[in-house]
C-alpha cells in the first residue's frame, strides 16, 4: 500500500512539474515573442530580444509596432523602432502613420515621420490627407441665396475641388472654412451684379471672381477649381421690399390722418362747449335787459317767433319738403 501511495504521489508531482514547465514556457514565449523576432530578422528589420521584452513591460503591443516597422523597411523607409514606440505611447496610430508615409513616398510627396506623427496626433487622418493629395476631393456647397442689384434672388450651388496641403495640415482650417469662404464669395459676386440675367448668362463669372480671392489661405487645402453646378431664380425680393415699404408708409399716413381727425373732433367739441357756454349767458342778459327797461315783452315774443321760424326752416331743409307759399293779405 505504501508503494502504491508513493507511486501516485510521484505521478502527481511529475504532472504538476510538467504544468509548471508548460506555464513557464508559455510565459517566456509571451514575454519574448520568438516568432515575431524571427520574422523581423528575416525581413531585414531586426529588433533585439531585449527590446521586445521592454515593449511587453511598457505595455506596447510588439506585433503592432514590429509589423509596422517591417512594412516601412520593405517599402524602403528607415523608421526607428523607438520612434514608432514613442508615437504609440503618445496615443497615435502607428499603422496609419506608416501606411501614410509609404503612400506619400510612392507618390513622391515629402512626408517625414515627425510631420506625419504630428498630423496624426493633431487628430487628423494623415492617410486620408495623403490620398487627397494624390486624388483631389470635390466639396459641394449648400444652396447659397443672394440678391442681385435688380432685386431678384438667385440660389446657387458650387462644386469646390480641393487638394490637401501637407505643409499646412497642422493648424490649418478645415472644410467648413472653405465652404464658408466660398459661400461668402458667391453672395458678394451675385450682390454686385447689376442684373440677375447677367449671372444666368455667365455663371462662370462667379467661379472666376471667387477663385481669384485666394480663399484657401490659412487652410489645410489648396483650391484647384470652383465650378457653378446650379443657379436657380428665386423670389423677387426687391418687389417684396417695396410692397412692405408702401404698406409701412400707408400705415404711417393713416396714423397721421387719425391724429388730425382726433384733433379736429377735439376742437369741434371745444367750440360746441363755448357755444353752450355762450347760450347760457343769453337768459341772464335778457333778464338784465327786462330789469333795465331795454327790452319789452313784444321784443321777447318777436325773438321767440324768429327762433321758431329758424327751427322750422332747419327741419324742412333736412327733410327736403317746402311749405306752401302763404298768400299775402
């Protein structure tokens, strides 16, 4: 029994030792990527074993960095492993930078590693920038509305062909600035035209005028051409403005007329008040005349008859009827 137990313990110990050996070998192979080291050596982009171990310790993926270096060396570019590792630690995209440098080298575009890394770290796609340098990009502006001097609105759309300027890619303005400047130039050109018909007859006048203003200054692009894709006649803004002005003038005139009418009504009411006030003085004057003997009873009745005749004539004049002629005796 003792011998059997000893045999079992020996087997288990040997199995555990095997596991430890396998685990240690796996850790060593992880820490020292032998296949990657052989691939780099065979490609002419030699990387030392201690360098690979240092990448593991610095948490830099050796596969990404070494593969990018192999691609660069095969393309004839000499990029040190330290530069690639430093760019990765700075948060850059190593593979994209190397591919951009390879594309630029094939297209005879000077692009040093420092500039490519700076463009990548600035947040721009350096590979797309190089591709736009080889194959220009067409940017379509939105519909730009402008009014000519004759008051007719024109709605135009332009196609702007741009090419990346590698030298100004860091710190240069983007596509939004190009679109804004082109739109401003379109509005200025159409607004300075004497008639909208001249713009419709020669739309290339817009592109020539806008292109001559050097709108790509301070941007990351170089404007190759500006082409007018569409020009549409919009509303008659001048006529609308004149109608609005006429309505405003009419309202002002109505307000002034209403003011004069109110003043006339107020003046009429004031005059009526004065008449009523004057009429109120008549009975007192008559009483004073009776007391002083300046007026008799017959004078009073004649005045009453005269007032009655006046009232009757006013009523007849308002109805249009005339009384029959009274025969004289």
